[in-house]
C-alpha cells in the first residue's frame, strides 16, 4: 500500500476456503468444491523411501494443467488432510520414522479453485519383518493390508528390510539364517534453541532412538572451538535430558551441539544449534509461527499477516518446534488428545516458547498450568479469542 507522500507498507491476508475431501473409492467424478473433477489429474508415482538416516521421504510426480503448470498437492494421513504442498513440490520428508507405524499416506492434486483430483494410491510401511519366520511375516503383511510376493533365498527367517508400499500390493521377502536382527538405527534430537545464562543453568534435549546407544555431545562455540563435552547413554524410545551448561558460556552467539552416537557397529552424527543471548538480545524479526498440536485451525483468521499457523501431528510437533529455520513462539496443545506430558516436555525443552493448553476437563486446566502451560483454556473457547491471546503472547 502506498500513500500520496510515498510512504509504503506491506501486508497480506491468510484465509482457508476449505479442504477437498477425496472420494472413498478414489475414482473421478464431477461436481463443485470437495468433489473430484477429471480436469485435475492425480499426481503420479506416489511412493515412500526410507533414507539412510532412518527418516521417511514421500515422493511423487506433480500433475499439471493443460498449459504445463503444476498443481498444489495435499497430503492425507489416515484420510485426514494434514498439509498442503506448494505447486511443483514433489517430495516431503517426514523425519525419523518407525517402520511399525500404522498410518496410511495418500495425496491429491488441487487447483486454485479448490477442485481436487482422484486420490493417489495409499501407502503404508510393511513393518519390521527381519527375524520373523515366513509364516509370521506373512501374517503381519496380511494384517497391514499387503500380500506375500516372491520369496527369495533360503533359510528359516526373514532378513528383508522394511519397505513402504501401496495397500493391497505384494511385498517380496528375502530369507536367511537366524541371527540377532536389530531395528534400523534411527536417532533424532531436538533441543533448547535459546539460552539466557542469567536465567538458566541448563539446556534440554529430546532424543528419540530405535536402539540403546552411547552418546558423546560436544559443545562448539561461535569461534568453532570446543567448549564442553557431555557423555551419556539413551534407551530405546524417547528421552528428555537436561544438560548443564558450563559457567564460562557467556559470550552471545550461535553455539552448536554435535552428537556422536554409537550403537553396536553403527554410528550416527547429529547437530543442533543453541543461540546464547544476553540481557538485551535483539528480537527475532522473522514471521512468527504458531504450531497447532490439535486446536481450531481457523484461529489464523484473527492473527494478521505477520503470523503463520502450522498444524502438526505427533512427531511433527517436535520437528517443527525444534527447527532452527522457524520462529515458533507459541504451541497450542489439545491435552485431551495428547496428554499433559506433552506440555511438560515442551516446556522443558523449549522454555522460551508460550504453550496454550486446551481441554474439556475442568480439572486439567490447573494441571496444565502446573505442567508448564502459559494459559489453559476450555476447548470451547472461540477461535477469535484464542487468536487475540496469541497476539498478546507474541507482542514484541
């Protein structure tokens, strides 16, 4: 916007018209918003790949209109729209992924008017089959919606790695000799992003690993010199751990924690960043982000152009909140769905973030505050009131 004196100001508005609902049979049909039109072709070659670091990447070929312009893509998890990918994007990494995860993934293409394509094939993980007998593996595949494909090799147990495949497809297996099969080694870590020495003495990390492991964590200062070292062990699953910061860490700047992780013969390396700030730290000028772990998505209407709302499910909450590329300042948690422990863990790892807890249980309102929420509200609170509260919490 420009005025007569030449002054200018930028602004934007964000609104949601709706989310197309894929048909139950995945077929094409006619209609208006929410229906499937032949004019919007479905994305092609939808597939999932386990990466070397244990994460899962979904890939596809975006569909295009008659002029060769790609459509946007909507990701569905268990039939629920969870994320919209910009036109032309052709992959999405979901972060550390447990092969035993039962969720089903599918995508549709959507045009600018909200018309959706037919649903892609539905993908699911085959689970961990290594170490199972052929009969056991066949039963697991059938339970997860697959059929047994070709069987290769000789032996008494399955030695195949897990795969991500379309529901109803045949999964080939490799047989070998029994041993001590171990799950794929996955180690994910997020940690405190902002540390004020005058306020706290520790930072905290959240570790998620598929194996027991020994960890050496080296704190590297802004001048790339090692400042401190921690050593500890982690068990399978999720661990929240506090790391005492050395008293000599006073100099503002970006520090790195480099994790060297060993489990048997397998080794991994991970790095997180910690911003050490003084009493007069400069505010983060990037757009503010609000993470919704449950809660009404239409609160975005009342937040204005300087705030972005991102919905998250399960591990996505930690991945988004822990990203150094994001300025997440508020996390809204549906404690009736995710529990009070999530509030407590988020407060431990991200002490500078504001947590809003939503619950239908009056008893949990006070419990959520004790767990670390800045505010606890009934789930019936109007979205406009939640948006007003978020504006107050993020006011610079």
